[in-house]
């Protein structure tokens, strides 16, 4: 039994690492496709929907008892947030660089904590508040200096704003998904990307869609691999791994994104931005792992004396 558990953890770790390695390359493909964020997300949803439908069908998840009106309504609301998340994040890549957009996007744990406090009345600990201060200090350093290479010069701060907006909508989607406990995540993802097709169809510039094979290869990879395959790997890993290990391995994603930005687009970061990025990622890790940087107040208990 213990050996089987060890095998499951190793398999889950492999799936999580693969999912994060693949996810870290999405910014590269988005920028390389030279498509608008709306076009990219529309194609992602249009290709991801049949991929996820095939997965759900194979797993026997497309059943009437699974598709209640409550499930559809909540999944649709979460889908709208996810679509907004993707559009904003993809818009941030070309403005703030893949590296800095990804770093700013990793403030999402704090967005989730804030929404949890408002929606579920969850208490924010002193350590979480302190980590928020560390992340804010990192963000201030990040926005202080523009990256050396930008696809859209002069729009760095707007790009950082888009990335923060994307993090907010991701947190909104996570809060809504909490209400869908017991619903298979593959089915939730299918509903979300299907909704995305209809939401974005009016905003797509069909005349600007690629006319050559290479950009279509980029979009096809985003739609099939980064949406279909990554969902399988990610949710498979989450089911097998302890939460702490899942959180630890998730930091592979921003590292891969930064490396891709460096080698694909020659992006170099100033030391101030490197320090800011480290502070944000450190703070995100602190929240995910529950690291305490504010010691608990010691309460002295005095034993009652009896005569």
C-alpha cells in the first residue's frame, strides 16, 4: 500500500511538472502567433472544447445528473471570469513582456485571499498580511523600470494592469469553482471553454486570422495541448499529490515563462525587476505554503491557585 502511494506521488509529480513546463510556454506561442488576445482565446476555446468533450465522453462525465442547472450556471459564471482572465493575460504579454506579465499574474494568491475574506468571511492572518506587504514591495520594484525589450513600447504599466486584472478574474473563477465541489473539473473546463466560444465570437477579427501554417500551429498547440492535455495532466496531478507539493511544483510555470522570454525574444531584466520578481514569487510561495513570518502572540496562562 505504501509502495503504491509512493508510485502515485511520483506519477503525480511527473504529471504536475509536465503540466507546468507546457504552461510556461504559452506566452511564447501567444506572442509568436501575432494574433489579438480575443482571436487567440477564441481559437483556444474553439479547439479546446472538442478536445475536452472527447475527454469527458471517454470518462463518462457527460451525464444528465452531472449537468444540473446549478452546475451549468455556476460553471458559466466561472467561465466568463476565465475568459476575461485569458484575454487580459494574453494582452499583457505584448505590453509588459512575458516575464513581467507572468510575475504580476502570480499575485493571484493574494486576490484569492482577499475575495475569500469578503465572500466566505475567512480570516486574514498577520503573516498573510505581511506577505502581501512583501508582494506589494516587489510589485513596486517591478513597475519602476520598463523591460529592455517590449513588443508595444510605452505600454508597460498598462500591461502590468492587465496582468493584475487577469489575476483578479482567476481568483473570481476559483471562488466560483469552490461552489462546484464534487463536479469533475474536466466537465467544468468543458462548460467554460464552450461558453468562451459564444462570448468571444462577436469580437473576433476573422479577416485577421492567420493565412499561413506556422501561426495556426501556434494557435493549435494552445487550443489542444495547453487546454486539453494540460487539463488532463494538471487535474490528474492534483488528485495524487499533497497540496503542499502541488503548490511547490506550480512555481515551475513562472520560471519557464521567464526562460522562454529570454531565449525566444531576448528579454533581459534590470536587477531591480529581478529583485521585485523574487519578492513577489517568494510572497506567493509564503501564502501557498502557509509560512509564518509574524510569530504568534504568546499568551501566558496562569494556573488558578486553590486554597
